[in-house]
C-alpha cells in the first residue's frame, strides 16, 4: 500500500471516530451508518439539492445544524474553515473569506448550509485539492421528527418500512411514538477542498460520467427511515441514490 493510500485511510479512520463520538447518545451508538450518493449534473445543483433534502417534511427543522471539521479541530460554526483558507495567504481568496464570515452569521441553519455552498462555488477551482479533501468537511446535521410529530400518513409509511427492514424492538420503539434520538440522525457532507466530491467515482459505479458531482448523504439510524428519506428525494428530484459505503439498505 502506498503512502497516499495510507494517508487517506488514516484520515477516514479519524473522521469515523469523530462521527461516532459526536452521535453517541445515552450511552449507546446508532444502529447503522449508511452513506449514499447521487450523481448530479453540475456543482451548481448542489445548493438546491441540499435545500430540497432539508425541506423534507419528515425532518425536524430545529435539528439542523452545521459542524465544521478541519484536521483535528471541530466547531459548530465555520471558523475552522475560515482559519484554514486564511492560512493559505492567497489574495484571490480574500473576498471568499469575507463572504464566509457573513455566511457564518446566518442563524437559520438550513439557509446557512445552502448559502455556504453558493459562496464556495465561484472558488471551487482555486480551492480544489482532492487528495486533501478529508482535511476539511462541513457536516450539515439533520434529524427526523419523533414519530408522534409526523403526519399520520408519514408515520404510517415510515412505520411500515421500519417494521419491514429493522428489528422488532426498533419497530416497537418507533410505533410507541417516541424513539431514541440515535435512530433519527444523519448528515450531509460538504467538502470545500473538493466541492464536486467526485473521488467516489474511483470506488463506486454511480452510472454516470466520472466528473459528475456527487451529493453525499449519511444516516446513522433505522434502515426504514433512511429508505423513506431517499425515496422522497428521488420523487422530488428524479435523482437515483447509490450505496457508497457503510451499511446498505
């Protein structure tokens, strides 16, 4: 194994450990870790896709939040990313730094995520460093509503999927109307150093051109819930989501 592969492997392990520590709730870990991706026509489509996903009615708007991970530093804001870009000392990135500081002041977390990508788009070529893309990751955290807060139709449809694809114990918890929060959470990953996230094409056949940007959505909870979320996205956007890594649905 060459040094580049080893480095990527170490970074993957560090990110995985960070994620597991972050999502641990009540002394237990989430049931699964899914990662699925959809190839898009262009990077310009990413903000709209993120907005569509975060607007799904099954999601709890109050659960959406941004966390930034740069090397070993993580914060619930954009400061680590701003510091990293500032450290590059590139005059052509000064306008981006100012714009990111303004985006960081947005209180609505869904709007903040969308505006972040829109702000990064004009600079994607200047920032591009695919070999280091895991050094800087924006996690757009999201959470599904408790079953009792879902519409009757959504609760019934998701409950049926959970009964079909998850354990009897997990299904009973969902049917009770209030289940552990670690059944309900996930994140969208944004990579400022490789906004198109095209590295997945080296490992997965996504049925698209190898330069097609990839929208990466992760979920840490129940299989039935994630199946429902992805099916809703496909209905709204026409995009087909393929398994990237972790568990498969």
